[in-house]
C-alpha cells in the first residue's frame, strides 16, 4: 500500500509531451501497434467453390481457415458426383510468422503504454537522469528492427496463405466427372492491411529513434562549452 502511495504521489499529469514529436509519435505507435496485431489475430476466412452434378443440386464446398494459419487443422469435405466422399486438408503451416508478428505487436503495445504513462505522468523521473532516455532509445531501436523482421516474415507468410487457399488450386481436387466452379475468393483485405501497419510501425519506431536520441547525452553535451560560460560571465 505504501508503495502504491509513493508511486501515486510522484504522478503529475502533463499533456505537454504529446504536443512534442517524442510523445506524439509514441502515441501514433500505440495506435498502429493495436491496428497491426488486431487485424491479424482473430482472423477467420473461407474459400468456396461449387460442385455441380447433372442429377443433383449444386453443393458449395467451403474451406475455412484462420489465425494462427495452421491450415491442415481445418479439414473440409467434398461430396463427389459419383457418391464418394473425400476429406481434404488445406496445405501449409504459417503459424510461426503470424504469431511472431502478433507477439511483436502486443509487446510494442505494452511498451508504448508504459512509456506514455512515463512521459505524461512521470516526466521528471524520465529526465532526471540519462538512464531513462538511453534505455528508451535502445528499446525503441530494437523494436524498429523487430518490426522489419516480423513484417517481412508475415508478408511472405501471407503470400503463401493466399496461394494455399486459392480456390482455383483447390478445384483441382475435383474428379473428372465433377464440374467445379469458383464461387468466392477469401477476403484478405484485413490481412493486407496488417502487413501495411507492420511496415508503418517500422517507419514510426525507426523515426522516433532520432527524437529520443535528442534527449540523450549523446546529443546534448553534459556540460556547456567553456567559451559559452566565459561569454555569459563577461556580459
């Protein structure tokens, strides 16, 4: 309880940092990290083709898939015109790149939340020593690199997901006596947006490194130049 009181006693809300590039870009990062992992996690899609038989009603064959894109875990059934049935599986496991992308998004969101609280409520703690800006610079740089890696990996993974769920490939499994026609392609606009959000986060995090660098002693000299001190005293 005493720890909580000490923490709250040091809290002083100041929205000023949000008006500066350091806080404003961090706020943008917070928003776009949410967009990145939200558009990937929880996704559910389907690809559909129609099986037409001369003496039967048309039958839609639906292959469902979704995050984390372990495609073989979603079997679908094809009732052929000759009466036989075939349980088929989508091919490809792309969970590693998808889960990596979502994990970086969630971790980035948590870090943005922590630093925004630090900027807005504990600005004096952040600036009272050189350690805060230096650690912030290092972590932000690491996240910029991770966004590059995970966005590239997920972009490749998404391309493979599109190929594996393309109905023009799936209808090849129909028998010669079957007449299969594509009914609908999977809607992947949300997933396309996730890759764009990933690379946008790369730009934001990499660009923010410069503004954080300006808060570190590497950019600001620890002591004013001697000439400057002499000029002030002589005046």
